[in-house]
C-alpha cells in the first residue's frame, strides 16, 4: 500500500512564529485521496508535545527542540497501516529528498521538531555547509540519538528540515532508474545501498532522487569526466576541490569510511552503463 502525506505548513501561533508567518495547512493523502486536513496547531490534539535533547550534527553540539513523536502522529492519522510501507520519502523546500526505510522508524525514536526549546529562532548554523544559517521550519525530522551510537555515527543523514511533503512508498516504484545492472558485483550492490542512504537525498541518477544537487549519470556520468582520484577526494572532502563547496563530505563518523567511498564509486561506474532519459516522477 502506498500512502502519501503532504505537509504544507506555515507557523501560526507564538511557538511556531519562530519561522514563517504563512498560513498552515497539512494534507494527509492515501493514493492521491485526501483523508484528513490539519493545521499545525492541531497537532497538539493528536500527538503530545515534549522537549527532546539531541546531539545536533549540523552544529556539532547539544541542542534541545520542541517536538512531536513521528510514530504517534503516523499511528493516529493512518492507524497501523503506515508500518506496512517500505520507505518514507521526505520532500523539502530546498530540494532535499531523503528516502528513509520504515524499519528505521520502528527501530528508533523519530520526532518532528517545530520550535527551539528556549524560544530562540527555529534555525541553526550549519557547520557542515560553511556555517550557513538555515531555517528549519516548518518541520525538522530529528532522532533521539543520545542513546544510540549508530545514529550518531550517521551524522546528519536522515535529518531533513524545511519538510513540505512526506510520502510512504515502495523504493523500487519510486526510484526504478537507480538500480544497478542485474549482474552487478557485491561491491557495486553495497555501493548502491550507500548511495540510497547517503547521496539520494541531494543527487539524482537518471533524473530520480533529490533536487538539491546535480544529476550524476545522464547524459554523462561523473565517472566519465572526473578522474578517479579527484572523484574520491570530492566525496571525501569537497572543500579540497572547491572553495566554499556546499556539498557535504561523507560523514567522518561512518565506520569503514574509505571502503564506503570505494563502493560508492564502483556503483557510479556500474550505473553509468544503465542510462535512462530522466522523466518526472509524479
């Protein structure tokens, strides 16, 4: 079953006024059909507010937010059926589009942050991208990572901000053009999994993926015009190639990081043999 949740939110009361003042509307959809429309201020009636202290990887320090439980919100709106989906795709105002397995939401505690705990502006200084100031609203997905080494090792992966749409979907239906050749090696298959986790939120392959960063495969693959040693450096430390680069380096905390980079490049080489004219995914 595929369920779509559209979140189009402006901030309307005193807590939400840290961000935008536009009107709030949240549309929950099932296969294109609206099943419920809520204002952000109505969240308090269906999910409990709380304070959550996390390690904020974007700022590399502790931070406390006002949040709603993602699991509780999904349970209330969809019943238990959302748990049967494969992936949750988040679409953000800046083009960022991570695809997160539903299994992760069942294994770890995720929350939608909507305000800073101390009533300071709902934004952050992103040290991962040249210390740029980032507006987080209307919603920011965070994880209770203080009790999980694995979550902290992932860095800022799966922490989208400026969320405007949330879609429960099958990965293969949503991103069919990302799969490597059927006879791909184990190294390539592992690289594909890494791309799904670390790269798809920003980049596209054959037009499918995030809209924040360049296409990597069509019409020319990056492996066809960037020398291997520079491609490796670009993934490892983009600022070593470009001053003020906005691309995030692969998180330093990731275990076996050098191996992960090699497997990512192996995937990019393999997918360069499987090119499709990009088409718009509805």
